[in-house]
C-alpha cells in the first residue's frame, strides 16, 4: 500500500511539472515504517515549491481584452511562431506582419488567438486608443474669440495624421481658419456634415 501511494504521488508530480517519467526503485520503501515514504513525499512537495517560487514555471495572464493590430518588430527578417513558449517552431512570420489578436501573456511570451506563441520582445503593440476629448466638448472656429488649449492641439495633431491638406497644419493649440478647413476636409472624406465643427460624431471618427 505504501509503495502504491508513493508511485501515485510521484506520477502526479511528473504530470504537473512536465517531467519525463522514469523507473524508480521502491525496494527501500518496503520497510514497515511510514516515516520513510512520508519524508520522500515531503521532499517532492518542497522541491515543487522551490521550482514555483523561482519563477521557472511562469504565471499565465489572460488578457481582459485582446490586443489587436500588433505587428512583428524584429531586427531579423522574421519572428518565430511556436506551439508553446520555447516549443516547436510552426513558422517564421515576416517583419511587419500584423499578428492575430493577442489573448494571453506568459513570462515574456504572447499567445495568439490561433493558440500559437511569439516572443513578446519582438512584438510592437499599438498604443491604446483614447478619446480625443470629453464627449461633451465641442471644438469649432469662432471668429474674434478663437478656441485655444490642449484639446485643440490634440485635434490638430490628429488631423495631420490623415494628411488632409497639401501641408500639415500648425499644431499651436489655436482653432483658426486652417484648422477648420482641415476639419471640413476630414468630414467630407468620412461622409459627415461639412460644418467644420468637431462635435460627437466627428470626435468619434477622429478617435478610430
């Protein structure tokens, strides 16, 4: 009975820690004492805690929201995609490739929606999208009382991202005629009302 208990415990340990099974000699445990095999189980438990606390076994982190539009950013020509962290190679993804959604992070690795893994160090993750400004804020051109501030500066920088005019508008935080023209050009391209006013719909479109 003691031998069976020891064998069962060791099998469970091997399975939990992905250790290749090996044949053990249980002859010394046939002595009529419980102390010997209990000590052995204690050693297994202690060693398992040491491995866990050392970080050798990584802690997985399921992402609350998948990371989208991440790209391969490696100094070499491609990035290895594997079946598991440090596992067998599936294929090599060319630099600049847009990855499947990232759903999990584990000790320097990302798991993709297709179940495969890539090294986190060579993945460029886009900055999280943030609203251009508070939804209640409306930016517009007001002659004689021009709107100013950080919201206008952020708007101007965002408009320049779309290359709407022949040359970028000045990012000075002042909602002048040039900024209004850029807003109207953006609204035209997106099928919005061309009034030059950055309200709720225009703000949403700029934040995409």
